[in-house]
DNA sequence: CTTCAAATTGATATGTTATAACATCTTTAA
DNA sequence: TTAAAGATGTTATAACATATCAATTTGAAG
C-alpha cells in the first residue's frame, strides 16, 4: 500500500523511476526530490511544506515547482492527494491504477492506504442503481490509528 | 437524500429551522439565506459564488459571512462539503448524522447523495482490521450521471 | 553534429479558498 | 437592567493553487 514496507527509500525511488520509464515518462530530479520527501514523511505533506523543504537546497524554487512535480506524481499513481486535508502522500502500490481507502489519523496525522475490491465493487453497484457510471473515487476516513488509541487509553482507569 | 424530493423550498427551510430548534440552535437569516441558495442550486455551490449571490442583496457581505453560515450548516448536518471540489451541497436527510456516498457528475456537476449502511459497515470493518477506529468518512465518486450518459450516447452509431 | 520540436523548468504574477482578530450588535435569561 | 452568550460586521491576511510566458534541456530526425 502506501507505506514503504519492505523497500528502502532508495529502492522505492528506483522502482518509481522504472515505473515512469515503463510509462514513457521520466522521474526527473525535481520529481524525484518531491517523491523522496513524501516517502520519507511519516504521514502526509502539504505543498508549501514540500516547497519549504526544497528551498533549503534550492532557494529559487517557487510554488509551480512543487505543484508540477505533484501533478506528475499523482498522474503516475506515485502519490495521492488527500482532498480533505489538501495534502499528499506517496503510494507504493503504483502499479495498480486505483485510489484505495485512506485511513487518516486525526491525532498523529499518519496515513494508511488500504484496498478492498469488494467495497469498490459495492460502490460501483450502488452508483449503477442510479444510472451513474463511476470514473474515479476518493474514500477518506478520519479517526484514530491503533497507536494513538493505545496512547489515549493509557491514562484511564 | 440530498435533493429536495417531495418538499418545496419553503417546506425544506421550515423543516431545517425546526431541526435547528430541536438542536438548541437557530436558523438565522444569513444561515437560512445560504441554505436556501444551496437548496435551489441544481448541483453544488462554491463559497465565493454563494458570497456573490448574497452580495446582490447585501453588498457589505464578506467571506466570513458565508463561511460562518456554511460551518453552521455543515455542523448541523444541513449541508455537506465536497472536499474534492471545495464546494457545498444541501442535505435533506439531516436527521441522520452520517455523510453518505456523494455521486458527483463530471459533466453537469449535479450531486446525488446515497446511503449504504452495508458499505459503511464494511468500511468500518476494514479499518478495524488495522486497529483504526472511524470517526468520520467522506466518500466522493466522480463519473457520469444517467442523464449525461444518455446525452453522450445519442450521437453515436 | 546540427537543428528542430517537445518536454521541462524558471520566474513573476495572480487567482482562489479560508481564517484570524477584534469590534459591535442582539438575544436571552438571571 | 444588565451581564453573558451568541451572532454579525469589518479588515486584513493566511493558505492553497494556477496562468503565463521565457529560458533551458532533451531527444530524435536529418
């Protein structure tokens, strides 16, 4: 899913570059830099935070610098936008062209992406019942992740 | 669901006012005006479009005027925000405290809200499998509504 | 190797969405 | 009647995103 599970940062970047090549595109330095920041982040990152990070190396970077890279990464399936937070996360499951279920922790802000084909099928069915044909979907769930639930319950009776 | 089915605009507004009273709140003129605009709109409306509409009656209205009303309406369940479009829709099913599935037509921009308890249960289950407890969810589906699909297929062989 | 076209990046400006902060007015209940 | 809570007025600014056009890089054709 979205979190760098078994692969290292470098391995992820290499795999991403290969994926781009396969698509007839290129993971340029700027795109690679943004993806690298997203992969390294524990949760999601905002465009202007990415910009600030990039400006440390390259002070002339401007908003279009980062938004262009983000547009590219999202189009390539290498990142997702969290619409409800105006934030972005890396996606390591880029070979599959879908946008999964995003579990966003209200407390620690980490994001876990999960996939449920049955759920998606049901959604498409529901839509079809109204004559609606689905092109894309965005499912964002807010709540508390396992870690934060544990921390919360610690101080209690 | 979200569309004013059987009730007239006035009836909807009256029902909304009663709902607010029940909650110990008030549907003030400004809130009523914004809700009225949302109810009358075929699809969703953006905050600054609402503002422009309100300024026709009341030229001194400013962004907080409309954002405050929207915050109130969303909190009361009388409207929903479409995160992926930064837009707002009225919700006539305000007595039920959930955010349903939003079917957003890419072409005519109308919005249909539907409810599927089974789908929601599945989502909560999926999340629970990762130790995640759900507080809120937002499901937005893009595609073509029945009408627009028909219009599209007309000119074809 | 050169040259052209396409893709990418640089740079500036501006558009769009949303909130902070503080003043004022209104309502309500003690 | 008056203090507290709620709602609105007003100004300013923060936060998010894109348009536009110039410059540069890349890669393929000649």
